[in-house]
C-alpha cells in the first residue's frame, strides 16, 4: 500500500507530465485527483474542486455520469477491444451512423482514431492522397498563424503557435500562412468586423488564384482556442468555404475543441451553415471519458480511394485501437445524454449568463481583453491596462491566478496569461457563479 506522501513522491519521480516544466512541477505541491462526481473533482486529500476546464476541454455531462458509466460497463461485459482493420464491431458501426446524422450534411464517412491530433493527421493524409489518387500532384497546405491542431508532426506543421511549434521547424512540411483573424482584425480595425473579414478573404483569394498546387486549407472552427481563445469574425468560415469551392481546394475544419456543444450548437460549422470536406472531432466526443477521435469526410473523397486491390488506392493508415469498442460505446451514450438531458437547450441561458457576467471583468485593473464564443471564454491578464503591456512570460501570472483559485475550490489551467473558462456544459448556475466569483477574486488579488 501507499500513503499520500509516497504517491506524491512517485509522481515526481516517475511520471513525466505533458506540457509541464518538470523542474517547476517538482518544486510545487502535487494535485492528484482520485474521483469525480458531476462537475466536481476530489483529490487524494479530500479537497473538492469545480472542474472549470472540463478536464482539458473534454468533459461534457459531468464526471461519473450513471448512463456513461453503464455504457462502458455493459460493453466491457461483452468485449473491451476488437480490431477494426478489416473487421468491425457494433458500437463503432452505430456511432459512425449517428455522427453522420448529427453532422453537417455531406459528411457521410467516418474514420476513427484516438486523439484530436490523429484526426488531423488523417485529414492531412486523406487530402493529400485524394489528389494523388486523382492523378494530380499537389503538395501545399494553407494554414493560419496561431493555429493549433495537436502535437504530432503533421498537426504541428499545420500549427502556428511559435512557442509550441518553433523548436521543430526543421522537421515540418512548409505551409502558406494566413494571418490569425483575431490578431489581424484587432491590429487593423480594433475589433472583429465585416471589413476585416472581407480583407482576410481577399488575401486568401489572391493565394488561391495564383497557385494550382494547393491540397487544402485547414482551420479551427470559429475560434483559435489554444492560442488563447481568439475568435474569428462571424462569416469567416463560410467565406473560406465559398472560396475553397470556387478554386477547388479542400477544406479541413478542426472541431476538436468546438465540437459537441461547446459553442452552443452541436458543431460550430452548423452556425455558419458550412459543410467542409473534412471535419475533425475529438475531446468531447466521448463526453470526456475515453480517448476517441474521428475524421468525417464526404462521399467524393471516399470514392477517390475506391479501386481494385492491386491499384493501391486505399488508405494505408490505422492504429491498433482504431474504433475501440468501449470508447465508441460511451461516445454513443454521450450523444444520447445530449438528447435526454436537453443539453444544448439548457446551455443557451448559461451562455447568456456567462456573457453578462464576463462584462464585470472589464472593470478589473489587470484585465486587458475578454473573448468568448458560446460557452468558451478567455480572460487575458495584462500588467498595464493602458499600454497593454504583458507580464513577463517567466512570471507565470496566469498560473498564479489559477493556483489562487484552488484555495476556493476551482480548478483552472490557463494558456499563458489567458484565464480559460471551459466549464462542463452540465454545470449549474450556482457553480458557474462560484467559478466566476472566485476567478474575479483571484484576479483582483494581483
Ligand atoms: C486539443 C486540440 C487538438 C488536439 O487534440 P488531442 O486530443 O490533444 O491530440 C486539435 N485541435 C484542436 C482545435 C484542439 O483544441
């Protein structure tokens, strides 16, 4: 057996944590979760926290949800995993059909994987091979500055966050980069607006007009979340779709963060009536229970891979756990809970409440910007409000504020100095207010 102290020691001794400076981690108090219930997480010391980042943006209906638990247990009593390389399983079939039904029309085929980054890798490879199968050799991708699509090398190639991606530059394939819409609009117009949207689309059109080797343009849906919650101007996604159709290049939309209700609709694409060639899903797909991701695509893409076996047109890609039975079973249950609990209907007033309450944060002396799309929000901290001067990176101001919130039972993880709010969709108004009051108090303490 082990006591808490031993656990803490072993955590620091053996476990290399993701996106974590381990020197700093080893100097600080561990936070080791033991169980969850609804929006609450309990650590080994019995402390309770509201999971205000949905366990990294993936929890939807709360932890330890009876229906989601039951789906896994029932599937587990049949079989945990069987390969889908050339054979199939029941939950994976049912889920594929269901995903097609709830996604933008035209997306009729589902390719599974385990993480968001893989869903993007698959879109990259499918898009690239699509043109080759059609006898065209295209190689270039258009991406956005400040984009984030995950941490594997293909996804990093499409990414544009220097802090995360700069180190690996020599290992990546080159892309043509458009400016990040939010930063572009802020610098030129001071806000998101119709004019800046049109100007961005004009830049894109110039590129598309001048080149015939573009495979696809990739972008996140409506907001660049990992870059610090940077929303697009409304209509940008739709404008991009129109141009990709006009110039016949493919469009990859990454809904890994925005999918499954986070922006107020099941997928953000639906708010702008966009149906891309590829839609990448992850995070909330299993309600935050098990690793599963999916790349949805069209019949046209699918059909370009059909041929006799010897023609070598098929997609030579798969993972050991592709279409895992347990993950697909809980993903199906996740979608049923959306219907049974009217999750999206109930979310509407919560989004309005969040918008209203975020207004209060403008008054705080160290809040430089506030950004929101649906139930996703970011509050940017600055050292000097007037000049917009940032805190030095090494000071970890965002983390200090997040740690302070723990004192009042709120679990947050910032992006640099942007305080991210990504609460489980099921959160009550009361708990939401506790999160907001606590965050306000912590920012005031700066
Ligand atoms: C989190 C995220 C990814 C990567 O997903 P993983 O499951 O962490 O690999 C990709 N795209 C977006 C927009 C994300 O937010």
